[in-house]
C-alpha cells in the first residue's frame, strides 16, 4: 500500500471518482476533518440525492403495497453524469406527484363509497324496521277488531301509527332494558286515567305526540358501551334498535377491515336530540339523514344505489391508472436506485477533497495498492476523457511514516474465511494474514467435534448446491439475513461437510449407526449356557435383561485393531460407549486445537521478526510459547504417550513402572487438575513395582495389589517435581506477558522526552517530545496493559 496524491480538474473530478469507484482499489482520506458536513462544497448535491432516494423509497413502498414484481436486470449501470441528475429529479418528481394525487383521489373516492355504503344499509335496515312495525300494527288492530283504513296514504299516517299498537310491537323480542326505555317514553305523556286504547291523551289545540329519531352507524365493538351511556345519560327516555352489517367494510384511510352496525334511536324533544347527538359524536358514530316517509326513503335508496355504481366505475378507473403507473415504474426503480446511490457516493467522496489556491483544481489523498497503480492511472485517464477535460489528472506518490490500512485480497472462496478472521481482529499492515490457513484448520476442527457420516453428507450436499447455484442465487438477490450468512459461507459449509464425512467414516458413525465392514475385534465374554435354568441364573448375575452391556478390554479385546476407524461393536456398549468415544474425540480436538494455537504463535514470531521488534520477541513470543508448552503442549505429549505406551492388556513396564491393566491407565484430565493444585500422589500402579497377574485376586501369591487409585498416581518417575516446575514457570510467564512490554515502552517513552524547567519557576517542569513537536501527553499504560491482556486471552 502507498499514499498517493491526486490533482483533478473540477470538470473531470466527478468522472474520475466514478471510474475509481467502479475499480474499488482506493481508500480516500478526509482532508477536511474539521469542516462540518453541512459546510462542505457538495452538500447541496448530497441533499438532492437524499431527496431522490426518499422518492424512490416511496415508489418502492407503493409498488410493494400492490404486490407488483420489480424487474431486476442484474446489470450494474454506470454512474450518471451530473447533468442527468436534473432528468432523474424531474422524473421522480412527476411520478411522486402523480401517485400522491391518485392516492388522494382514491382515498376520497373510497371514503365517499364507504359513506354511501353505510347510508345504503341504514336506509335498508330502517325501511325493514318500519315495515315490520306497520305489519304488526295491522295484525294487532285486526286482532282487537279495530278498523284500519286501507286508503290512507303513508304520508298522512303517523310515524309509528297508533302509539299503543307501536308500543306493543316494539316490546316484542326486546330485552328488559329496551322495554323499560319504551315504557318511560309512554309514561311521560300518559294521563293517570285512560280508556285503554290511547296511552297519550289528546289535548285540545295540541297535535298527537310524535316520536323523532336519528340513524347512523357505529363500530361493533363500541356498541355495548354506547347503549349503556345512552340509557344512563337520557335516563331511559330513548329507544335504541340496532342491526349488524353483514357486508364487510373497509377503512378508507388505512384499508383495514372494520365491523360496523346500524342503529336507530327514538326520542321526544329537542333536548334529548341534542344529548343523543353529543353521545354519538363522542363514540365516533356517523349519523346520516333518514327521511320519515317510506316514499322518500325509497327515492333516496334509488339515488344512493345509482351513486354507488358510478363511484365503482370511477374508483376502478382510478385504480387501473395507478396500477399502470406503478407497473411502468417497477421496471426501472431498482436501476434508478443504483444510479442515485452511485451519485451520492461520488459527491460524498468529493467532499473529502480540497481546493487549490486557484479554485480550479481538486486535491485528494488516497491509499492504494502499489501493484494496482497502473490500473488506477488508466481509470483516471478514462475519467478525464469522458469529461472532455484537456488537462490530464495527475497521480503523485507520497512518502509518509503513517501506517497504511490493511488490504487483504479475497475472492468468493476465501471471503467467508476472511470474514471470520476479521471478526476477531484485522491484522496490521504487512502482517501475515491467517485466513488462508484457517481454510483447512477451521473446517477440520469442526469435523472432529461433529464427526457424523450421515449429517456430514447432508451438509456436503447443501454446500454443493449453494456452490453450483451461486450465480442464480446471486441474481435472485435474496435479502434474508440468515440466508445471506449461509450463502457467504457456502464454500466453508462445503469443506465442513467434506471433512465431516471423513471423520464420520473414521468414527464409523452415520446417524448414530455403525457399519461392520471388516468384522469386529471384540468377542462376547458373558456366559450363555444352553440349559434354561443356568441361562436364567447367568442373566440374573449380569443384572437382568435390562442391564446395559459393557465392553471390558482385558477380556473382550482380541488384540487386533479394526482396520480403519472405530470398531462397530462400540455402538452396543451402552455402559461405557460415551466414555470411550467422547474421550477419543476430545483428545483429538485438543491436539488439533493446540497445534493451531502453536502455529498462530509461530506466525506472530515471523511478524515480529519482519518488523525487527526484539521487544515483542523477548516479552511476547517467548513467554507465550513457554506458557503454552508448560501447560498445553505438555498435556498433548501426555495424550500421545498414553495412546502409544498403554494398551488394554497390560502386564509390562512403562517408564519404569509396571502397568498391570487398562484400569490403571493414567487419567489425564484429573492429572491436569492435580497439577494445578500441586497435590501429592503415589508413584506407580502396584506395590513394589513388580510383575503380577491381574487374573489372581489381590492378596494371594502372584496377585496385583494396586496402590490406591492407580489411574490417579504418578505414571513416570519425578512427575510431581516436573509438573511443579512447569507450573511455576507458566505462572511466572503470565506477568511477563502482561507487564514487561508496557514497562519497557514506558521507559523508552521517558527516555525520548526532554525535561525543561521554566526560567521563572524552577518547580514547574515542561515535557516536550523528543522531536520538538510540543508538549506531550501521558503515556497510555492502562490501555497498553488492557490490549496485552486481551491478546493473551
């Protein structure tokens, strides 16, 4: 990487930055760090791009609302020229205004349509109610022998006919509260003595009492509370009838479905009318005009139905026009969004530049790879030619002591592994990139712990599918976060599947089942007599039929290992299968993991050697490798030694101690714990460290007398001393790793500073940097120690 300086003409700067952006090999530095984002030269252009993005997001929202597929040509359009911004702005402005106007008209039409629909239901329900009342009035009159004139017009009849007849009809099918409300209306004007035919007496010079009513709609869930409040506020002097609207209605503003009901309220007097209207307003109930006579209601219904049909036609045409506009926009909206974002990115980078003294040239600084300088020069040349500038752009390489940014080349295969490495920390400039090594170690370490032939095959096929279909899946542009994570690591999944198939074959495990390909090396050690009674007694001695079988290496193992992998008989050993398999997998994972850690420390040594950092070699690499060797490499050597030196049969000496059988094989996990606790243990496995026969019971001549818990004893001479020394060395290396380098850096820092004393006050020291760069600050000791702690962990 190198730091370069660019001199670009004002008219060519936009095109040159566009070409460099398509190349993707430069990182620009901000030369105006102290200038606010609102005071930079191209802030107006950035705001224009923000406004265009807002309009495009509005278009996308409307397109998705109508479930219109957006066409994606999978092309990468070039960044538009600055003059094309005006055309894009005009296009977006026209589309936005047109859509907003269409949406406003559609909302208004839907609102009118909803109101007319509600009015239609009100007229229908009201007419139905009055027809039922009239029918019952006639039927009730004929039952009492009252003659009702048939030629009386509807306009000349009272609203509810004879009040007593109407009241009797209203009481039919009503609940107790509605009956009480109707009785209250009748009792207010009823005389104390009446003839039984009229509930309201006729007074001289006064007309018959006439009920008034209002009708409207209300949301169904508000109806119970609305009815209770009417009863209490009007003191039971109103009569309410309601009926649900079965036809589904939609809210004009939100488009959500709503359930509403039609109501009609009867009352007397203007005071109750005012009170009823206020209650309706509080519950957001909509009141509609409803004529008193059937003829007027029929005429209004005809007019409402005509208007509804006209509104349906107009609303359909409006929606068709909106759909056509959105379909046309959906073909280009993704391409427009890409262009706008490129324009915005270019002007954002141009805000990093400085103007020279002549105000005719822009000056920029950027980091770029040394090997790509020729391609960068060609990109600047193309930009100058496209802009028509007669003055070529100049690229000047600069010398600097500043540390360059890290640039790691990656491709579709290495990108997933590079992302994992970068999540732990990005390597410094010119340090070894560990990502190529993790391409093997990470999938293989996973496979050691996973190790299933069946599941590994599924993972292998899934990764293979993602790899083979990568072009089609990239073109689909699936934005799901989980899918993108799997798709980015498709090669990693493929390798994990491959290694899992291999380790599953070694473990002889496929969906928790084993394959007996070469025959087992283990035999049955349990007696099974042919005699039925003897067989039952043998089963009882073994713990019954439900007892878990166990493989005893001293008795069942033939001495010839299975040719490849794990013997399939272990799948039947329910009692000690997990002890064997988990121990084997854990030890293999420890060996590979410690090898990877050791390799990482060795890579760090090469980095220190390349930068000629003796301080890091002495106080970072050496303490780390010592600590790792004293604890973990020592454990790995124990694992390898146990695998090589100890078998199932026993009966021989290992490292000076007689090893009787597999029961005395060293327990490394508890041994490591005892090492940290510095716990004293017995030496050897048997008394006297002499040959003995494990088949002879202890205490008899030739039998083996074990020393305590033999698998927890020291298994080589001087083990306690060796482990104590290793533990002390490991403990001592920890403070060296944490504090040695910060201490020497602090001493170097103090050595490079020059102390002066003020001429007027000898007690006030002035500390200047060694290079005369002014007063220095305090050395960040705490930060350095914290960094060392994190690196050590």
